């Protein structure tokens, strides 16, 4: 699956997107964030406060409890500051 | 198209006039235009907006559909810019058309409150001190949340 990152999360990770293949035990957005953090130090630091990270599965913003299995694109990003 | 995302500047008056062209049954139109702010004590040279376009179009499209039903609007439209912007330039415009003024005002305010917290844009300010990401404000969350209450 493809993960997209935005704003300061993208900057801290130094990448806007990546392809990942999480293991089957990664079921929810919360699991995915923990798994991404376990893979590299930059991700661990950037997402050390998971409550600051919002998630979207395709074109739907979802809570961290949402299951990621059917998503084509998962986006992770800080709170939005539009308008 | 009720949602438009673009980097180019837009003419707020011309957009309003176009929006008002087909207005059968309408008695009230509200236009809100958001501008790039720069305080004299802390001047901003450039405000850069990052966007997730697919999600922004989906989110704003749903919010417009909600606003039309909830307030009985005839129609509503949102223009939102992204990329580098400069002080005084328009960032965003929300336009609503309704039979009566309360619906038009409330619909526009609902959409603006939604854009602040639920549309995937992120603002970065460049000042003489360097660059900084604009932080989300609790008051914007509160403004958004009041539309979820039954009062």
C-alpha cells in the first residue's frame, strides 16, 4: 500500500510518499503508526505523539481505530490549517 | 464546479458575479473572502499552502452537500488556493445562495469553520526569522464543534 505524508511530517521524514507492506498483525491506523515508528528513527521521532497525527484512507478522514486493509492510499498528516 | 483548488490568484468580485448569475428563487447571497494576513510587528513575506488535492476535493464537496441540506441553500461554492501566496492576496472564498439571509450567513460560516479544521491544507509562513508551520488553533476546533451540538 502507498503512504503519503504531508506538512511537517513529510519534512521530518524527508519523503512525501512510500510503498510499504506491513505484516498481517498491522490492522488499524494506530497499528500502522506504531509499525512505521519501529522501522526507523526519523519516523519514531516524528510520530512520538500519535495524537497529533491525522489519517485518511483514500478520500476519507478516519480515526486511529479504523482498519486499513481495504485502503489503496493511506495519508498521515498533522492537524489541518486551511481556510 | 462547486469546489475549485488552484494556485493562481482569483478576482473575488468577478467570482461573486459569476456565482450570482443563475439565482432563481434566491433572496440572499453571502461571499466570504479570506486574505493572507501579515501583522506589522511580525511581517510574513510568503505564506505557502500545502494541499492533498484528492482529499480536499472530497472533503469540501461533502461539506457543501451537508451545508445545502442543513441550511436549505440553493447552492454553495468554495475556491481555495495553494502554493506560495503573499500578504493581502485572497486565499479562500466561500459563496452561498439561499432564499433568506440567515441560511446564507450560517451556510458560509459553517463552510469556513469546516475549512479551518477538516480540509487538508497546511500553512507555512516565511518571515525574516525563517520558516514556520502554522499551528492548528483550539478556537478553530471549538468553532467547528459548535455545529455538532444540538442547540
